C-alpha cells in the first residue's frame, strides 16, 4: 500500500515541508511519483522514516543520519544500536531527574547537598555538552555565537565551577527570601567570595566588570528567565547587590 506525503505527515507527525526537505537531500526518497506528481511512500520508506526519527531523538544531524543509514543497510542492526543508545540516554536522564528532585527537596528543607550528589548525571564531557545545548542554541540564534565551539570542557573544573555557582545563587536566593537588603554585609561577603573564586578558578573579573555582567543578565531573556526561575526577583537583586558591592570596593 502506498501513502501520499500528506498521509505520511498525519500519522508520523512530521510536517509535509520536512518530508519534502528529506526528499530534496536524498535522505528519504519516495518509492514512486504518481502521474499527477504526488510523492508516494511504501513500507520500506516508512521504516526508513522511523529510523530517521529515532536518530533525530539521539540528536544526530541529517548528514550523520544519511551516512549511518548508508553504512548500515540492515534494519535489525540499526534498531538494535538505536535501542542501546536510547537506553543509555534514558539511564542518564533518569539520574539527572533524580538529582533535580533531590535538589528541590534539599532546597525546600534548607539542606546542603554534597558536591558529589549535586552532579550525578553530569560526569562526562558529553554530558556537559548536552546540558549546555539549550544555551548554545540560544546564543547561536540570538548572537551568532558558538558556545560549544569556544568552550574547552574540563569536566572536573566544570563541576567545581557549577558547585560554587549553585552555592552562591542558592545563598543569594535564600537571602532575598529572608528579606535581607541587597547592600547587607552578608551579601557583600557572598559577592567577595564569589568574585575571589572566579578570579582564581575561571577568569579575571573586577567588581565593575561583574556589574556589567549582571546588567546583561537583566537584558537577555535566556539568562533572565534562568535566574528568575530560581527565585522571583533574583536577577534584579543580584544586579543591585553587585552595583552596591562595586561602589564600596572602588
């Protein structure tokens, strides 16, 4: 039985435009073009489309998928490999979800997680790259900046930086919830410790430069939402605290 591109689109949830593109680049070629010019797909093409969609779930590019399908024509072998890859991803995502849930519970109880528990599921370079994909895509689309191409990932260093940043932002969010003013001595100490860590372990940054960075967070939707999702008002509180700290540090 043959299906038109519209019919394939309806039961595969792949847009007609995408199917046309797959045809254009030779990734999924219809088995037949009718006299009326309609693209027609049979069982073989539907099975290939399934394999394409499974690879897309694994974040392979279209060029990579085309090469993989050409190198391994055996459907059973492809499906077996895809199952293993998806199972590995599921295991890691399950670990990350558990880490997230533990983080939420610890935050609600006011408990501090150990550094090791904070980063279960983020133990490898590939894990960090996947975790940074959303930010990379945003920066690429908004500023044409290739984050992952510019970052040299040292897993241990990334874990250390993330642990310090998490502790800093959690303390700041806690101070905001407790009603402490942005220029409170405790907040100044937090900022001093944070900048000291950045200068020692990340890159040199002055108090004035940190003010510029916090103002950027306010103007950039991605970073603004990232902070505000942790605690409403956190981005503005951080910017005010950084500015007050810079004034007294100068």
